[in-house]
């Protein structure tokens, strides 16, 4: 089944496919950023996010309550 912590939107899919399945998605607000070496980004709990690495990299996720 569909999990509650994942989106059905496939962000790497062509825009036409995404728009056909989710017509309101293209108008959804978003933030876009590019991190340079040595920088980090804090994503608050519950925020939807998508990560794409442009070069070899690693990330650390830590979930605590």
C-alpha cells in the first residue's frame, strides 16, 4: 500500500506526466537551494523534501523524538 511518509509525486518524471496525474502540483510553492562543500541544510520535522546530488556525496538523516 501507500505509505504515509512518502509522496506519490515522482519528481524525476517528465513535467507532463506529473501534471497529468497531479494537476495542482506545478503551482505548488517550493524552495530550491544549492549547497556548497562544507555547507548543510536543516529540514524541520514533517517537511516534505526532495534531494538530488549533483556530484558524489553523502547525507545523514537522524530522526529523534
